[in-house]
């Protein structure tokens, strides 16, 4: 019963946090962390964060959804930068910050310092997007950050696993680590692709034979990321990469178009709700852990050779500054290298602004994955001795998370304001061609269906009239997409006015239906069905 009450309070905190963030104009993650800390010191039962359960419940669906929805063309276009950030920057961070931590705090063994640096390397795009809501991140930059985070979670956790193993055994083999990394990465990707592909083939076969059950289809989509994650972990591969690969594969299998339209509409609504709830609960849980971590500060600081707890703040600030500096240097070199390659190919590279590099650097916010990962550090060594500096590593990781969130919430909106970026590639011409092709295909299908339906019927002229009315709408769509730029601009303005008028009419329709339902002039079920139709039309025009 206590667990159920805790879950309900967590969800309530997520709901309240949205209102408080809008009232205070503070970044949503910081508000949620503060609410979590308030819950921890209140009489509400709190959660004992189990890292293995956390990874299983939260990461697979969120990473699966990110992989499913991230634009693949943009990700492929910027694949070089994404891989440089997700792999190269992680290794650069592990080495640079690892040696820095060992130099700052000699009592922290080098393998433990590397383990802490590895778990500090993954970034959290969820926090970045929430922080930058007041100054929205440009699409291309956000796609790069999303692609980076999809991969650096796995690379950072794998590096941490090797560093912890070195601390436990006192030995490290580079060749063995490289082979293990290949198995973990390639195996995870293959399992994610295989699970989604096989499940999709099976459910499409069942739907073709027996018909499609919308609720079952939605439930299957919810189970796929968990299945991929658990299967990959069972074989010693990366469950995180498996969930990402499963989501990417899902986007390609969906292009077959076999799912019903109502399934896609309802499934999108379910996934949006799950994403909102899980993202919020993650930061509330993060806040819940803070009071207990801070309570151990006095004891933790003794590990560093000092007595004053403020030394911990010095270390947190130094590590955060080092993370930002290394990221700034890596991003600058990476962009310079890509500009050099563009020149070699005969292209004209866009100008590179220091504000762009700084924005990419401050966007490297750490989040709940960092805290959950550092909590997986073992309590003891194989000989039974306590794992060295475990509590200190947890405190430093938590401090870096908070400081990076605060700094990014202050710096990012200012850096992104009026930032000039290369223009985003326009997909309008491709969309116009697709609309014309789709309309032409619809006209041919309507004409063929009309002849088949009217064949041998006395009222064939009714079918001819109906098909002519529908085909005229498609012909208008074709004509509107095949005009001069001046006419297109004029029609675009007319379309905007027409859309506003349609929305006004739809709202009036819905208000009247609700009024008739309140007066019992319309059956409740009929009113619900009519309102849903209007809602879908409003979503289309809105």
C-alpha cells in the first residue's frame, strides 16, 4: 500500500511541477528536483532508488521513443558530429576528468576516478529541452544533442563498467576491453533490430489474418523496448543500445503503413502521456535522493583529507568547469574538422560562432542517468573491504548534476537569443511533390472505385456525381501546389485565413454539441463520437 501511495505522490508532483514552473518561470527539471527534495523531508513515503530497477523501468521506453521519433535524415546527415560527441568525447572526458579527479583528490584511486568520469560523460537532452523552452534550441542543434545522448549513455556506462572492474580486480586489458565493447555495442544493436523486426512481422501477420486490435497494438508497442532491453542484458550486451535500435527500427517498420489510422492516433497519445510522466518522475526521484546525499557530506569530506564540507563544493565546481572546458574544446575542434572536410569537398562551410560552440558546451547537462549509474558502484571489493570513495563519488555526481542544470538554465537562454545559425534545409518542395503525387493517386483510386461500384446499377449517375465532387477537392490541392511563387504566397495567406475560420466554426460546433448533451437533447455516446470527430479535425487544422 505504501508503494502505491508513493507512486501516486510522484505523479502528483509531476502534475504540480508543471504549474509551478509556469508560475515561477524556472526550468521544469529544477522545479521537479526541488519538489522531490521536499517530498523526501516530508512525511510522504519515499523511494529507495534501486539502479537496476530504475534502468529497467525508465530507460527502455524513453530511449525507444527517442529512437523512434528522431528524424533519421537529420541524424544521418550529422552522423560524423554525433559519433564524435557520443564516442570520442566520452573517451576524452573519461581520460581528462579522470586524471583531474585523481589529482584533486589523491585518496580517490585512479580506476575509481575513471569510473566517476565515465558516468559523468552522458548528457541529458530532456533537461536541455526543458531548460531552453524560453529560448528554443534550433532544430539541428537539438537533433545533434538527441543523437549524441542516444549513444553516449551506452558508451559512458560501458566505460564505467570497465573502470569498476579494474578497481575490483586491480587489472585492466585494453584488448579485452575493446573486444568486450564491440560485443556489448554490436550485440545490443542487433538484438534491438531483431526484436522489433520479428515482433512487427508477427503482429502484422496476425492482423492480416484476424483483423487489427487497436488496444493490443498499443500494448505491443509498449512491451517492445522492455523485451529488447531484457534480452540484450541477458546476453551481456547493452540494453540501452538495444532499446535505441528497437526504436529506430520501429520507425522504419511503420513505413509499411499496415497499422490503422485510429491505432496511430491513439498510440501517439498514449506514448506522449508516458513520456511526460516518466520524464517528470525521473527528476522528482533525483530530488528525493538529494537530502540523504547531503546528509552524508560531513562524513564524505573526510575522505578528501579535509574537515570543512565546503571543500566538496570546490571539487564539484572544479569538475563541472572541467567538463564544460573539455566539451568546449572538443566541440570547437570537431566543428573545425568538419568545416575543413567541407572545404576539401568543394563546399562553402557556414561561419562558426563562438556562441554556437558555447551553447553546445553548456547544453551538456547531466541528469538522472548519471545518478542512477553512480549508484550501481559496488559497496565492497572482492576481499570484503569497502569500495574506495563510493560515497564521495555519489556526492560529486549529484553535485555536478545540480550545478550543470543551474548553469545551463542561466547561460543557454542568453547564448541562444538571436543566435544566427545556418538556415535549416526546407522540406516544403518535397512535401508539395508528395501532396501532388498523393492527390493524383487518390483521383485514380476514386475513379476506379466509382466505376466498380456503379457498374450495372440504375443510379450510376449518383456515383458519378459523388466521385466528381471528391475528385474536385483533390484537383484543387494539385493546382494549389503547382503555382508561381507569388500565387503560392497569396494562397498561403488565404489558407491561413481559411484555417482560422474553420477552427472558429469547429469550436462553435463543439460548443453546440456540448450544450445539447447537457440539455439531454443528444445521447451521450453520440455526443462523444461527434466531439471526437471535431477534435480530430481541429488537430488537423491547428
